C-alpha cells in the first residue's frame, strides 16, 4: 500500500468515530450502510450453499442465523409474544404491519421459530443482486405491485404447494412501509389468498419504531415487541366475506399496536427513572 493510501486509511479510521458521535445524520446513514453491507456480504456467502437446494424456504433459516447479529450491532432488541401460535407446523397467511426495511431484522428473529415461511416481495428486490438472487434461492415470491391481477396470480399459483408443504406465507398488507405511528389501509391480496385456500390468517404486530425517524435522520438503539395474535379461521368464508375479514383483522392489529406500543414506552420510561 502506498503512503497516500495508508494516510487515507488512517484518516478514515480517525474521522468515522468522530463523525459517528457528532453527527446524527452520519450515524443514521452509517448504520444503514452497515446493515445493507452485511446483508449483501452474507448473500454472497450463502448463495453457493443455497444453490444445492434452490427455492427451498428452509434456506431462510441459514440466512437468519447469519444475519441476526446485525440487530445487536445496531442496538436493536426484539421480544416475541405469542410464540406458541407461530411455531405450529401448519400453513397460514401471516399479515404484519410494515414500518421500515428494518422489519426484516425482526423476521430474522422469527424464522428459526417458523421454520418454513416464505415472503411476498416486490419484484424490484430481485434485481438487487446478490441479495435478490439469494432471496430467490430462498423461495421468495416476487410480485409486480403495480399490477394487482398478475400479483394475485403469482400468489395463487404458489398457494396450493405452500399449503401442501405446510409453509407459512408472509405478506405485508399495507403494501409499502410507513413509519408514521399507525397501521395504514390494507390491500386485499393476503385476504384473497387466505380465503381462496381456506388457510388461517396469522396477524403479527410490531410495536412502533419510536427509535427511528427518517425525516430527522434518527436511528437510535431501541426495543421492539413482536406480538403474534391468535389465528383467524377462514374456513367457510367466501370472497364476499373479505371486506369484513380485512376490517376485523386490521382493527385487532391496531388495538394491539396501540396497546403494546404504549406499554413499551411506559416500561422504558419507568426503567429510565429507576436508573
């Protein structure tokens, strides 16, 4: 290495810790850089292994075991309630609120519990290689969010095999991630899939990401509670029942979101006063 290269390396190592402590914006972008860099690096490592069993959803267990440490690096701590519903060996459609790309770190905590679960993801992620290739090898279902008909066909074409193999299907019914402190309007795809396959719905609620604010470039340490609600039976339901099913599911998730988020904040405030 040349003298100039060595000098630049030393300078970077000196500047980064200072900027990390002094600049909230630098800390925000640096944490996301570390997050995405480790994800991409892990993808490169696991792709040769996953190619032996392409599109096997159990590949996600390996990926999650290798990526769980990212949460520790970022200072995020996940807590699971309702584990007994999640570890049942049965096919279901999971619906969860979607606040940030950080949601996937929570999912990494859950895959060893779920064992067999795939995810509906926007097709753009497939082209973000090497992550996209690794995701495809893990059996993710990619859809075109701008075309609801083709998206529904992509899900429906997979649902029978998922049901046969007792694989859970994870869908974010809000469609896009929004960290605004509320659960937004649901799209019908997840509920159509559950009703058409007569599979139960399994709602999962992440508490509010109070530690993150994109507009203010804030990403602090934080705790997140993930609550798995009791499964919702869809046997006997038809397409005519979907609007009410959506409304009831969203209402129960909003109630849980508000209660668990408030409880977590109160608990953290009490812990802060105690210390």
